[in-house]
């Protein structure tokens, strides 16, 4: 999700960094810009219309890209996503199950809802239910309200469940703040009121972290450099290759 004003800065940083590592990526804005490119949605810009923008984007994906990916993630233009870690997390998950994943907030929706800033990823079944039933505005609000809350209400009414979104050791994967906030545990007061469970910091952050929010374009490029171009000599990363190998999932954003 981006805006015309953010195309040369935030969206461009994504295009140069983690966006290249997705199977499919679509930039949604209020205007179509073929040179970038972006898909223009018939929704005004502004925080008051983020719900409408998100609903319109998922409708567009359902109508035009349903068969292009197994999982579908919504991310903002100040969110950094490590696509490989997201694929790893999803590799043993069932995309035909009515489920979605993200950083769980515990207010406003009985089952909770996922932070919009850290991004949330929905299954193919969730997208199917959204595409075939969310046109009913008594189920899913067309616009207004807080985007992540309204999308969470929509998912709950469609029978789409929030699911455990941590690694095997219970460490956090989706993060609604920048890396330094989570590493140092310097959370704003509202974070403690909203986050389900005990906020994770330091080594409570998974080594296979999926996303961080409020990342500037410069920090996005810096993170990308550290993630993909720097390696301590003599230290070899390990992962469960068999878990990845057995999955044929593809990822769309």
C-alpha cells in the first residue's frame, strides 16, 4: 500500500530491496502510474480511507490474481518484509484453511486482530471467502474506521481465524515497530494495552523474523544490506531445509 507522494521515496525503496524477493508484488495507490507501476484504486488518499483502500486491494487481487499465489500479504510502504522467512513460516501451513497470520492485538475484536503496520498474510481460502462474500457491507465495512480493526472484524465474520504467529520457540515474527524498538524493548505505552501476550524483546524476537514497521527508506536499504550482503566469516546459518522443500507455496503481496 502506497500513495502517489511516496512512490519516489518509500515505494522506490521497497522496489530496490525486499520487493524483488517476492513471487508477485503489486503496488496499490489512489492513482495508476504505469511507469512505476501502480494499480490505482477508486479510493481517496488519507488515513480515513485506509479501510476502503485495503478492501479494494483485496477485491482486485481476488478478481485478477487469485491463481497467481498461495498466500497473500498486505504490507504498508514503511514495512520491511523478509520474504524468505515468511515462506519458511508458511511452508507447513495449509492455504486451504480459513486462516490468517500477523502480530495479534487483543482489543475491539473477540478473536483479536492483526496489526496493519506489521503486515498480515491471508490464506487462499480466506481470499476466496473475502472475494465471494465481502461485497456484503453488513459483513465487511466498505470504508472508514481503523483499517486493521475493520479487516479483523471482516475476517471474523467470514469465519477466518487468527492463528499462532510465532516460531517454534514462541518468539515473535511480525513486528509493529522498527527493529531497535523490539530489540531494546522500548515500546510505547499503547503497545502494552493492545498486544496479546507479553511483548517480546531482544532474543524474544525470532531469528527468522518476518516483518518490521516504521522503517524509513534509508533504514530499509540499510537492513537489506545487512540481511543479504554481510556475513560473519566462519559462521554458517542453519535452517530446516526439509520443511521448506516439501512446500510448493508461492507468495503474493
